[in-house]
């Protein structure tokens, strides 16, 4: 208990400029080093630490957020610290905006003297962003809630050039979470309602996951498609990858097993006009929507399109899971109703 008391007291002391400029001073301090080995119940510890995040100074708060992120990675419940961590991130981003605006005309000493909390936020933000990244990667609902805050999304984009980790936060906020996509097969009169979670907003990523889901559901050889590559599927899912995997996937290529097309590309005989393919580099939000549901046609591929997964959808965080699942297969009558809405005679 003495270790925890000393640690809490240390957190509540204001950080000085020397501590800000030597980031490892915090983590190497006797108080931190004595407290960490005493942690037994991770969730109970998180509940004790979280109230401090918004009470102590910005630098110590950032360092504490990073400790909370480490506890989440060690098995802690992400729901406990995520809201307070994201609130801290937003506050620090706004304070860091003030710091950046003045940093060209003032010395660091003057900045700390006149704008101490903005300066502390600047130095603590790198810690907070790492914690936010590890939590957002694990919490779909937290991503959706933060994504709904356009002011915060804009702030992340605005400050991206000043803090490297904001690129990854921005990419995580752009993920396709809980999005539906309707796939219709005019030739066989089949339809599949699919659901996307954690998919990067490049259709190549969707294709890699979607064609695997289709072949698993419809069976081998569906639309004369070759089997998918298990390693490339695992990469697209971000499942069980190691640092060596990240290196080895550089230079490896995937290719589409089906043709994916705009609605309206179907001819009278159920075949598809090959000129109406949907590009893999497009955004999901470019997919034509009917009654609010994005719709693509699927058919046999007529030519091979290849992409490099490590380039098109690099791994953003080890904990981020990506999935396209088939929610249900539509009855034939429902498929025909959909096709009649936009099919055209040859």
C-alpha cells in the first residue's frame, strides 16, 4: 500500500521542464518502479488510476495513460480506461494546438513559463496517443463514438503533421465499422448480405476479406474462383501476425478471385458487362447505394487485378481485427427483385 500511496503522490506533483525533456525520467522513477510490481488485479488497478487522468497535469496524465494502455495490452478491460483516455487526448490536442502555434516565436523556456499546461500537453501527447491507439484498436464502439465527433476528427487531421502517431489514429477513425454491403450474383441468382468490421477504406482490403467469406460460404469453385491464399487472408484479417510476418509480406501480392461490378452491369442473360468493374482502389463510400444499402454485383473474373497488401492496407495495430462476414444469403425471389430494379437489356 505504501508503494501505491507514494506513486499517487508522485503523479499529483506538477512536472517541471527538465522532466518533460527527459521522458524516461517518469518511467524510471523510484515511485513508478516500486508501484508496477505490486499490480495484481489489472481491472481493479485501472479503476483506481482512471480518475487521476483528468485531474493531474498533462504530462503526468499522458504517461499515466500509457501505463493504462500497457495494462490493457496485459489483459485489462479496455472499457474501463477508454473514455477518459479519449477525453484526455482531445484536451491535449487542443492545448497542443496552442503550443504549436506559438512554438516558432518563443523559446521552450518561455513557453513553459507562460503556457505550462500547453507545454505539458505537447510532451505528454505522444504517450496519450499510443494509449488511445491501443484502446481504439480493441473497441469498435469507441471508434464509432469518436468518429461521430467531426470536430475531433478535423482536429486529428489538422494536427497530423505535428505528431506522427496521429496518422494511425486518423486511419483507425477511417475504418469501416458495422457497415453492410449487399453482393448480388446475377448469373446464379444468388445474393449475400455482408457485414464489415475494422476494414480499411480501400476496396482492395474489402475484396481480400470478401472473396474469402464468399468461398467459405458458397463452397470451393464458386464462379470458377481459385481458392484464396490462407497467408494473405490471415494478413488481411490481421490475425496472429508476427514482426517477421510484417517483413515477409513486403513484396507479396494478392489478386481478386471474382469480378466486382457496379449495379446495372448485368445483361439480360445474367452475364456482366466486363467494362463496368468496380476499382479496388476506390473508397467504400463510392459504392452505389440503393435504399441506403451499398450494392455490388459479383461474377467470374475476366482479367486479373493484383495488389500488394502491405502497401494497400498496412497493419495499423497488432490488436486490430478485420472481418467481412456473411450475415445471410438472400432467397432467390429477393435476389430477382433486387436485380429487376437496375438490370438493363443487352
